[in-house]
C-alpha cells in the first residue's frame, strides 16, 4: 500500500483540494522538550540500554584478542579487530574429544529442527482443522484432554519418556528427539490452529462440501490458503522453541557427537580445562542465537503482511 | 415422480428435537418456499436435504433415489448461502469452477459451463476478480452461479437475499424468478421475507417448531390459513383477531352480533362455541361497501398511518385493536368516526381451544 503522505503530495487533485482549505494549515506545531517527552524518551532509552548493553559487550568482546580482554575494560571498543574467535568457535573449539567447534552442533540442530517443525506444524494444523470443522462425537473431550497436556510440567515426564524411547529403540537418536519435540509441541499448536480455524465461517465449509471437496481438499484448497498468518506464527513459535531447547537435548541425546547446538554451546562455555576464552565463548553464544533471530526477522515481516492481507479480504 | 421426497424426517441436536417426523413432497420444477419464524428449523431442514447434517431418523429421496446417506456433492443439489460463502482466495472464475474441478471435468467443458453461467447471471466482466472486490449483489450472483455451473436438479437457497439492501433485494428477486422460469429446476428457498415468499413461491410451507403447519399455494395460505398461527404469521400488517362465541350461525362478541351465513366453512370443526374471528386489514371495508357487508358498525379513528399507496387506520372494535387498510387518497383524520363493514366471505374463524380453521 502506498504511503498516504506521498500519495497526497503527488496527486494534483489533492493539491487543489488543499488549496481550497482556508485558514492556517500545515503540520501541527510540536514542542520538542516538554516534560512528558523527556520522561517518555528517557524511560525508553534506559530500557533500550538495558537490553542492548549486554549485546554490545558480547559483540565487542567477541572481536577482541585475549590480551586485550585481560586488560578488563569490557565496555571499551576493540583496539584491534580480529575474527579469530568466531572462526575458532565455529570450527575449532573442543568439547570432549571432538575439536570441530560448534559447526557439528549446528548441523545436528538443523537435522532436529527441520523435521520437528514440519511434522509438528503439519500434524497440529490437521488436528486443529479436524477439531474445528469435522466435529465428531467426543471431539470436545478429545480436545480438552489434549489441552491438559499443555499444563503438565515437562519435568514430570522426562524420565518416563526416557524409558519409552529406550523401549522403542530410539533413545539417544535424533529421531527420538524429533518425536519428543513433535509430541510436546502438539497441545499448544493444536489450540492455536483450532482457534484460528474456528473463526472461518461454517458456510464456507458447507459450500465446499456441496462443491464436492473432501477432508483433504478443503484443508489444502480452502483452509490453508486462508490461514497463512497462523502458519507463520506457529513457525516462529516452533523454530525458536526447538532451536533454544536445552533440556530435551541433554536428556534424550546420549553421545556428544549428536548434541544439538545449545548443549554443545554449554559444554564449550563451561569447559574447565585451560584458560577461559571469553571472546570464543561470546562468539559461540552469538552464533547459537543467530538462527531464531534470522527466522524472526524474515518471517516477522511475512507475518505482518499476512495479517494485512487477511484484513482486506471480506 | 417427485423431485424431492422427505419421509418421516427427525433431527435432533443432542437431546433437542429440531425436526419432528417431517414429511414433504416437492414436485419437479416447483419453487417451494420455507417460511417461518427464527429458530423453527428451516435451515436445518435445508441442510438435511443438502446432506450437510446427518439425519437422526427418516429418509430423503431426490429424483426417486434414496440419498439419505449420500455425500452432498452426489445428491444433485446446489446451495446458496446467506453469507455468499465465496472462497476468498479464488477469483470469481475459480469459485465457479471449483466444484467442476473437484469432479475432474475436462477443461473445455468447465470453460463452457462457466461462460454460460456468467452470461446468464451477467457477471462476465467480473470473472478475473476476487470476491473482496465485488459488491454484495455481485457476490450473491457468483454464489448462484456456483450452483448453476454444476447443472443440478435442485437448488437450495438459505435466505440468499437477506444481506442485501431493499432495492437490490427487489431486483434480484425478480431475476431469481426469471431464472427459475428459464431453467425450470426445482428450487427450495428459505426466507423470513413474506413478500419474497408470496411473489416467488409455487407453494409455501409454513414451519413452526420443526413441523410444517401448512403447505399450499400462496393464495390459499393468505386467504384460507389452516390455523390461527399461520393466519397471524402471514400478512403485514397482520390479521385482526377478536375472541367471541358462535351460537346458531351468529358470532357474538361484546354487543356485536355478526351473522355468519356468508362465511365459507372448511367443514373441519364444529361451528359453535368459543372461537376467534380473523379479518385482514384490507378485508375491513368502508364507505358504501360497508353497507353491503355482512356486518357493519361505527368506530372511532384513533391513529392514521399514511403509507403512500395506501393508508392504515387504527381503531377499536368491541374492545379489540383493529387495523383497516384504505386507499392512499382517503382523507380520514384522527378523531373522526367512520362506518366499517366486515367482509365475511374473506374472513377466517378459528376454534378457541384448538386454533384450527372452522
Ligand atoms: N449445531 C447445532 N447444535 C445445536 N442446536 C442447533 C444447531 N443448529 C441449530 N440448532 C438449533 O436448532 C433450531 C433450528 O435452527 P435453524 O438454524 O434451523 O433455524 P432457522 O429456522 O433457520 O432460523 P433462522 O430463521 O433464524 O435462520 C434452533 O433452535 C437452533 O438453536
Ligand atoms: Mg436459518
């Protein structure tokens, strides 16, 4: 959509209208330094600093050499910029016997993330669709039980799941962890999808049935194209949740070769041998946080666009 | 052969019975209107015929085929909804062809049918647009087109015009009537609007609490309602009612003695004892006609409502509120006294207890 300001100033008709408006006009005069403004911007500045300062410290530390760090000026900008810590964090840092850096954990996480996200969104959206549009006897009860799952603390189920995975022969494997992520994401995502789909008018669904569309036809050709925003929301929730997961990763993966990135980051940062390499630790932490950040920025815009498109449709 | 036959249909939601042992035969090519107050089960009946609701009991036949358990798309029906229910992400063309694509029809045939429907409904210029870029009237045309392209035997309409403004509603009503005479399909049409019901219907079914109270021609429904509910429900302004006693061919109410010898009895009930008399506002006559009527009296004018083409006069007759319709030119004023006559030939009598027509 075009900016109305730009539109207004380029349209001759609008200019003509503006000419005819009598009396003083133009932008409302602003007072720059009122008390409220100082309060407002002051507060915002402090809050922003509170969040940005640690990030700043991490960034500058990650490009300093160790001698410079030992001087102890955490806030000072780097005198000599070096990317060695980033290279080391990515490709050389040691955890246990492996010395190939975070890259191993990164690829493990990717291998966990992609199937987990796809499966959990696919299953939860179909669940939500069935529960909102193809109500069957007992579907409300089924839904209630599913939602109760969202309120049970994870810790209670940690060990029973270890046993279940072991019995299924999946304990310690990436597949097992994917399964756990899919199951644990189910209640909240089903709730999310069901509530979104429930707002689609039932007459639309009836019309599609009269037109001969079945369960999957309606899902793929009517419901899904209308629901892009909620898919993006679920994507953001799942990607950040699964990427940032530490507890399940450390519990259900048994060998360091298969640890996800978060677990490996923890091992690098907490390793007790040798000197603490703050610059490498900072770089490793930033690298680990990068994926959710990228997803958020990329799909956040898509998300806003999705909502706007939905609002215009009648 | 009947186009649609409904046998002993029951439908309940949970324990709540919405349709009760309903029987209905609809002739081929007939325009049947379902009329009734809100919540009486009109949409439910339509959804049962469409196959969108599973019936609790009973059977439904379309063109002689038992479709009670058939899928909506296999019943040979098309449906048009109050909210249009167009697929928002598809163009008009996509909306029209969706059902045909689901049926895996060849491309050329789809194109032919879409073009024909668009031509009939005059929506050719809109084919590439999305529903959001259409007006309400255009949207409803597309919704009708969606049923049209599928070449169905039976059209089901659930209050298709009630989201439109009055003028557009009147226009589309006429178009629907023309469409019906051009296509000759069976149409079942749910509405709240009495004008739509009277103008469109070959037959009207008046529903109440999941039961059909009367099923007959608009003329018969209007002039010879089977019971007091139907008489009261149909007609605007509604019928005047007075409760009295029938005794020896005379209707006694208060001081008035109304002779019933011109009344055409239905023969269904006993012409004696407590009863209601019902007279439509236009069957209360004035002036010279009053003297020729079966019964005449003098009443005060209490309120005058000019409505352009005619004028509604409010009065009191033997203790009951009474409305009468006069032509728009009449010069009556509040406070006048006037003579009125009751046209017994066109009036109705209902038994007080059972409320059925006598
Ligand atoms: N899914 C449902 N679950 C429970 N009760 C329902 C359901 N759908 C409809 N009803 C009930 O069934 C009755 C008939 O509803 P229906 O929609 O057929 O009425 P209607 O005659 O079409 O009314 P309106 O003119 O307001 O559209 C109503 O009392 C309604 O509350
Ligand atoms: Mg209804």
